[in-house]
């Protein structure tokens, strides 16, 4: 097996530095690209052609079969349920209620979920669950909405719900086709290993992810039905940004304060699309999530989609709550 890790880091650039006491203590390298819906590169830092795993930034694409199959209309799904199908949610009560509702409308229970188990992402919720003596279940995991959406499509189509995670399942073959079309990549050229929650994930050039979010935000350069599904998913995410992430999360905050559609992913992947017709994609090479916010906010500010009062600087505090350093974007 030929590993490409060294090639990946050869063409990245410093994106964020950590300073302490006036010295640079750490450097986060990575890649960033801005594209229009045609895939044309508008600006780039680092190599925009090297593949990146989409991880959870693919969730809006993975939710599109809910609309394309007719399941969303047939089951009477609302915007909360469509948004949570795109979510990496905190496990707050609103998120759990939407996942349960999605499953119930599909005639399923949470026992059908195969999304794996971890404590809720929101620390107060995880602490409350632990105090109650209740163990985390798949429902509490950040991907339960995505899996509930996949199960709802299977139930609507009459497909097997026990094997929905497998790449050979008709749902996952359909999702792969959607990802390929949204990102402008031939299906045969997309590596498809498993994600953390057990369903396939996808590697495409960073440029493809940026173009995919430009298309998600506008419906441009897509066949009519896929364009309609993209805009419906976009509207659900933007109308219910809390459902996509939750309290204290970057994706929710950006969609509350801007006109963007936003979705981050594990290992420090970030993507956003603007109704003006551009998409931006970011990958921090070392996978450090702390570098995503400063790099993303700074890039969005340059593109005219900045968050009022934010320049991308992030304060670092010690165990006593004292400010001891800053994360500073460079690009």
C-alpha cells in the first residue's frame, strides 16, 4: 500500500499560529480554496487538488436522497428533521427529539440506528446523562440524524434497513453518485473507506469540496432535480442552524450570523457556500480543530462574509482562566 502522507504535507502552507509570550509556539499548516459553482478557482493557499476526506462536511450531500426519493414529502418531514439529517449535533434535547421524530415517521425505532456510541458532544448534556446513571446510546451520537435520515430513505424505498451502512447497499451507491456529481469528480476516482460512524466517507480534491458547496448554496451547474434537492437541504440547514450543530458550535453560529450554508467535518475539515455563488473549503493538515475557527473566520471575512466583531483571533487560556496566548490566522 502506497501512503501519500508526505505528499499531502509538502504542498500545504502555514494557516494559523499559536503565540505565547510574544513567541510563536505552534504552527498549523493546511490548505484553503475558494471556487465558483463551475469549479473555477478564485483563490487558493496550498494545493487545492490534493484529496481530502470530506467526513461530516459530506452530510448535506448524504441527506439529499431524503428529498430525491420523495421520502421527505411522503413522511411529512419538517425543516428540523431535514436539518438534523445533515447534523453533527450536540445531543441536546432538541436534537434528540428531531431524530426520534424522523425515525417515528419512518415507522422505525432508535434500535435501528447503527451510528455507534459516544457521549453527547455538549459537555453539560454529557455530564447530566452521566449523573442520571444512563449510558450513552446511538441516539446521543452526533451522527444519529444522518443515520436516521438514511434509514428513512430505506424504509420509504422498501430497501433493507439492516445493511444500510454497506457500500454495496443501493442507498450508499446513490449517495456516492450524488457526492461525485456535487463535487465534480468521477465516481470511480473517489476512495470510499468507512467514516467514524460506520458509513462510507469520500475523498475528493479540496477544490471539489469548495465547488460542491457553491452548488449546494445556489443550485447552479446541477441537473434540475439535484438542484431542487440542494436548495431544499440548504434552506433547512439555514432555517434551523441550531439543529445542524448546537450550542457554542461554529457551524450554527455562522449560519445564524451570515447568509452562508456551513458544514464542518472531523480532522479539521470546513466548508461553506454563499448565495453569491462561491464556496470555500479548508483542511488543517494536522487535524487540529482549534485552528479551524480562526482560519475559517479570517477567510470568510476576506470574502465579505465575515461575522460582526470577529477577526479570527482566538484567545488561549490556562487552567486558571488567564489569557496566555492567541491563535492567529495567517492567510
